[in-house]
C-alpha cells in the first residue's frame, strides 16, 4: 500500500486493487464503515454515491412483485369454488 494523503488525524493509503484504506495516525487503528466513507468524501478521494429517487425505486419494487407473484400462484390447478 502506498500513502496517498496524510492529515492530522488519518493516513489514507491506496491498495494494489485501487481501493483505499484509512488508518488513524495516533492509535494506528484501521477505520472502517461509514467513518471511512466520510473521511474519503471529506478528502475528495471518493464521490458520493448516486441516490435514486424514492419514486423510481418504489415503482420498480411494485412492478417486480407483481410480475413474480402472478406466475407462481396459478400453477395450472384451479381451486373448487365454494357455494
């Protein structure tokens, strides 16, 4: 790993697979998860993830559920009607 950027609190490294690793300078602990993303965003090494509109995501989910549910329910056998 090669150091890319050093700040007062962190050292940011670039791995061989072109991803980043973040380490605290004082404690030498690795930073993971949301904190790592926040550090990379603050230092301009990562772009914020593109968020889809809630309307589009909800529309896709209901369309997928309708397409999947309609095929498997019938199965070619009909139930007798109650009188």
